[in-house]
């Protein structure tokens, strides 16, 4: 045993180099789909209620290769990316401001929390008037829906930074801006990013909902079209593509969090 | 001011006494008083406290809980303003955090998102030192506190004692003239305390680092210090100054010696009255609140 370990205790635990959790998650989804396939094939569930997953898979491949599935997926992904950037920047700025200025926080935090519980997609007529039937309207609704959790969790993240960490920076005579970026920001990042991921989820729901509602743009519009025609495999394939977009963005946000924390 | 055996009074603080007695004050705390306004009343946490810390000296400030030790720590470290009196480092009055003072906190203060090496390199990075140089220097201090081989570990992978050593290494890395520690071993178990105290002692003896330790642990104060200042319970004043004449260099064997026991007993005689007063006031508060 090393001198260090002998001197003051054992090393608690190594960080796991391999986690079976992601593989287990994928296996669970595949298992559930296989069970559903079996239920439909054996006639226990009608294919007119839920199409077999294998048919949905083929419809999805067909949509991506021969139809306008890829175009729709990219449109939705671009709208979500735009909304994510705006939610991140505006949410971080507003959350930081509300955290720093106690009077503002006391005045507005409750209102932001109320907005988080409001179906903000209903304000879409306002954005239609402002931006017309366009991607800008869809992104705007996504941003408005994604901001409240981002703002609230940013406030919470900074409020939860242990004062002693800030004292370390102050004791080193660092300027406040340096203390913020080098200590407070990385310390608050896990909570801020949990808010960002919540905001991403809200934004995606509202983006796809808006595409569906105004029949414009990406996967929401495609779902609308196929649902109207009762093309169930294509409809479910589009819904699965929404899940893929969501999963990719969540994974990207986790990667970004790790990069920012250094 | 009383002074138990074995002890020797510090020279009075009027004028520049250091030259007369043949030592240089690295740190001077002069007539520091700090009052807090708690709404209904004004509480005097520290009252007219004056002392010097000599260059290369290990000085401990000991007192019962609530005697203003941590307030004093924050005032000297420049983290707390609004006090009367003066704190001087190297003969110059300081008004806030100062580069010459390095602070080690009671609470766990390592950055969980940084590895051991990056934690220790943080102050060097903040001062603009190049990457290669700062990592090299940080590695030296990681090794100095006995954590060689743990450079790439994160704080969550270390024990409490190891994390506190990372914090000490981080403070030593930017080479402060005075090391200021506020009960750095308070959260550790007794055995780790002694071992880590010995580690700090070895480092201090090797580097001749001027060190001011705030503690409520009598054994720790005797084990490490050249002198111990005993504070009164609220308001915090200097009650006694005790010279610890245990031979140097010391090792952890010193805690089994008769002289160590004598010093501990002497300090306890000084502290007992203050600790009792603190306990009585706490009990009165609780019973008053319950009634």
C-alpha cells in the first residue's frame, strides 16, 4: 500500500471504466419491441391498433431513403439545435442575473416557475403574427417552452455552490469574474445541465407539436400527414425518429457538460 | 493576561518590539475588534485581539466553540471586513485577501470537477503560469503531502484526510509567506488527525513555513505549535500565551511524552473555565428557548 493510503485512509472507489447501464437500456427497449412484435404476430394485439415494430422499422428505412423522412428529421433537428442554443444562452444569462440580483429573483422567480407549468404552445398565434408560418415561429415556441426549467435550474445550481469553494477563489485574490467562470460555473454545471436537458425536452415537444399544428417543417408535419392518411407504420416511424433526435441531443448535451467541466 | 507553566509572555505590541527581542513579525494582528449586528443586539465576536506571528513560527489559536476563532481566521485572510484594528503582513497593512496569505479551510474545499493534480495547480493556473511549469510544480506539492500516485484521481475517489491534504498542497503550491489554517482536521477521525498533523509538522519543519493554526483541539495545538494563544469565550480575547518548549524537530512520538501531557494539562486548565462558560451559555439558551 502506498504511503498516502497508509497515512490517511483507503481510496474509496475507482470510477467505473465500464457501465452496463446503456447496453441494458438498449436491451430493454429491444426486448419490449420483440414482445410487442410477438403479441401482434400471435393476434393478441391488432396490427390496426399498433403496427408490428418490424413493419415500422421498414417504413422508417423507406421514409429515410426514398421519402422525405431525412429532410424532415434534419429540419426538426435544426430547429431543436437553434432552440437549444437560444435556451442555453438566454436561460444561463437570465438565471445568472436572477441569482445575482436578489431583488429580481424575489420578484420574478415565482413567475418563471408558473410559466414552467403553463402550456406555452398555446401562445403560438402571437408568434404566427410575428414571424408568419415559418421555422422561426416553431423555434420561438420551442425557446419559450424550454426557458423556464433552464432559468430555474440555473438559479438553483448557483445557489447550491458551497460558499467555501468561492472563499478559495477569494482567498487567492481572484477577480469576481474569474471566481465565477473558474469556480461557480463549473460547480453549478451539473444542476444547470439538468435544467438544460429538461428545457431541451420541453423545446422538442413544443417544436414537434408546432410542426404538427401549423403543418410546417419537420417530423411533426410528417406525422400529421401520415396520421391523416392513417399510415400507421409511417406515423410510428416518424415518432421513433423524434425519439432518436431527442436521444442524440441528450447525448450531445452530456458530452458538452463533460467538456465544459474539464 | 495570565500565563500557565510552561509559558512565556509575548512582548507588548506597542512600537516595533520585534527588533528589540530579535525576531521579525511575519504577521501582526493589532487591536482587532469585530462586532456583528444581529438585528436586536450587537454581538462582539472578537475584542481587542493583538498578537504577532514570527517568521517560520507555528502558532496556534485555541479556544472554545463560539469564541470567534473562525471570525479571526476570516479577518486575517481578508475575507471579512468591517472590523476595527489592523492586520499587517510583512509590515504593511492589508485590507483584503493577500497573496502572501494562503488559507486552508475547515470544510472540504477541493474542486470535485478537477483531478488532484489540477486542484493543486489551480492557483498557479490562475496566476498565469504556463501549463508544463504549473503541472510540474503541482506534482511536487502532491508528492510533498504524500499523495504521489494519486495525481489523476478525483476528490470523490479519496478519503476525507486525503482531500484535506490536496487542499493543503493547493495552498502551499502558490508559495504563500503565511499558511493560515482553520481547523483543517476537524472533520477527520482521531487517528487520521494525529497522522495528518504529523505530516503537516514535517512539511512545516522542512519548509520553515510561517503557520497560523486555528483549532479547538488541545493535543493538536501542542503537537504542532511553537506557541499557543488561548482565547476566552465570547467575546474572544487573548487570555494566555503558552510557549510549547517541546524539542524540534518533532515527530508523532512527541504525543506520548510527559512534556506533551504537561502542556495539554496546562492548556486545559486555561481553557476549562472558558469552555464551561460557553457550555453554560448554550444550555441557558436552549432551556430559555424551551421555556
